[in-house]
C-alpha cells in the first residue's frame, strides 16, 4: 500500500506533542499514530507506554524535518 505520508518522528508523548504543536503553528497538519490509545479504545491495556509516530504529507517533509531537528536540538 502506497501512501503520501512519511514518518518524521518516533518518540515519547511529550516530545511528540511539542512537535505536533510546532508543526500546527506553521500550518502543517501532522498525523499522530498512538498505539496505546488505539489499544485502550479497543479494550486492551498496555502497561508499558509505547512511542508515538508522527507523519506528514510528502509535500511538507522538508519544513517538518526542520521543526523536528530544532526540537531535538532543544532537548
């Protein structure tokens, strides 16, 4: 299955939220994949928090990478 969305980050919830907010601030709507939330909604519990994946449309990849790199440098 081909997609036009590319994963730009995998990491903890707090950093993912910072990246997502910063992307929204510059007009990029990211897609966040959270396995914990999906499992919870399906009635399963995951005792160990998993990582979140952030995806952006391929046309916004370069701008999004700049945001991710800036946040990684802040940490």
